[in-house]
């Protein structure tokens, strides 16, 4: 497929959709807590979900944050890059570090970050994130700290670089593996997977979807395993709206979808 095609086409009726959040459905903000889901994207996901088209959110955020972002819509979801997952029937699955070990790692990270006020340490419950978006000059400092902790705790932690962040996630957590898990379950099984993401953290998801014969879509530029592209977060929302309109998946779509945002 042409990676420059900004309007990938497919038959919604036989697909299962997987979405990253930050940088894909939502614009990246200076701080993670300022992120919100634009009305157009939220409406499109709701229409897919209500219409019986499987939709799941696959993010580096914890499940609790995902639920808050999408409320009252409650979707199948995977948080912390697959370290925690809620299946379509509501079952919770997850990876957890030993409590004492986790707290010990946190205390050591707090001490290591203390000398760098611009470096923000986030405790995700089963993982840690070192954010340097508000202090880009600390990128190498954050990288060095994250690499050091990944080596020190290599038996339980893995390093996950992202946009303006280095994360320490449970070893074995992978967006690709969690998509594979969803695709073995009802209602995803037997459908063509579509995964849309924007970051290096999404590459394992693109790889898995490609191997499953699905459609992988990268938002923005940069090298990628994805087979297609969309230019921006706004383009994702516009594509979703156009896709639903064109295929007339749900009769009520035209009445419910917010059309205040124009397609690029």
C-alpha cells in the first residue's frame, strides 16, 4: 500500500479498530492531564461501538486515565502498553511487580530525579514515565536515567522510548501482543484489525497488525512499519467521520456526529 495515502479505505463492517490516544485521537498537550478527546473523534468511536463494530483503545496511559478521558463511553482497552487490559466482556488482566520492589524502584527514581526540576516522574501504578516535554534540554539526562534503571532492573522492567518521554514498563508488555490477545476473543476474532498510532511505542502494534493481514496507519511523519499514513490528529477524526458517512454504517450517524470540524 502507498504510505502517502491519507485516506486509507476499507470495509468497516468486517473490521476491528484499535487506537492509540495521545498524538492519534487527541492532540499532545504540555502536560498529560490537559489532554482531551476532540468531539468528532469521540462521536465516531461511539458510533462504531454502538453499531457493533469492535473498538479498543491501546495506550501508554493507565486504564483509569483512559476511562476518565472517554467517559461515559467505556471501551475494551489496554493501558501501560499492554501491562493492563480490560477485555470486551469486562474482565481485567494485568502484570504487576512485587509491591516492595516497585516502591523501592520509585524511591530510587525520586532521588535520581531530584536534581532536575524540569524532569517529571510519573508513577503509573505498574510502570514509570520520565517526562521531559517542558524541559527538552533534559532529554539525554532522562535517557541516561531510564537506561540505567532498565539495566539495573532488567529482570522486571523494559525501556520504552516515546515522544518527550522514557518509560519503564513491565517486561513483556507490548501493544503488539495485546492486539493479538484481543484478536483471539469475541467480538474481535475473525475481523480485519486496523491499528492507528503515532509513536515508536506503536511500532509493535503495526508489526502485529501487518502480520495478521490488517491495516496499520501511522499518524504523522517518521520511519515506520505502518503501511499507510494520516497527516495529523485532525486527519484521524476527519477520516473516521468520512469513513462512517461513506459506508452508511449507522443510519443515525449523520444526526449524531459533530460536524463542527472540517476535514482537511
